[in-house]
């Protein structure tokens, strides 16, 4: 489905890919509020949107965004430990600092939700002082520190 083998393998392993042509399926475009192509929607098993990727991205950035989407599905399903693991993988591998910063934020939230230990949020705020300090995600986490 995707010319990049890593992306094709990731999608095939983790998702049920469905491709819809915007002109042949306008009802789906309207249902999901698709305004531009390509738009990649990551839905949970109930069909609820959990993440969205709009426009073209280089392969490494696109793979990081797909991983973020999968982590958001796990988070919404209350699989917080799995979500944290997936988010932390994005932090370590994403070439895009904004994707990595988002993942670091949600990894901290996932750990907090799993443990109910506020120190997870404080540690995340502290980590933002070392990495990605100039991102919107660092500003969002600053209240925790």
C-alpha cells in the first residue's frame, strides 16, 4: 500500500488500512470533516477518530505520526502502559522535534494515568527543561513542574 517498506509494515501490522477516494466517497469525507488530501485518520475499534495526519510528510516524520496515532488509540482505550511505551519510542526515534515533544508530553500523562503518581508529571516538566524547551508541549507541561 505504501512504497516505503517500513511504513507499509507498520501500517499492515497495526492498522486496518482503508483508502477512500475523495470524489467517490464524499459522504465519508463529510462524516470525518476531511478538508484536504491526503488525510490519514487513525480510528479506534469503535470508529472514533483518535488522530489525524493531513498533508504529505517525509517517510520518517510520517512514521512518527503513525506511531503517535497508535499511542493515542492505546491511551483512549486506557491501556496506559502500552501508550507510554509507544509514546516513549517516538521520543527516542522521531526526527521531528514537535512530534517527539508531543510524545514526551503524552508519555508523562500516560505514566500518571497508570500510576496516579503526580511525580510522573513533575518529571515530565523537568525533562522538558532539558529537551524541547521551546515547544508548545513544554509550555503545556510547565504547570506540572
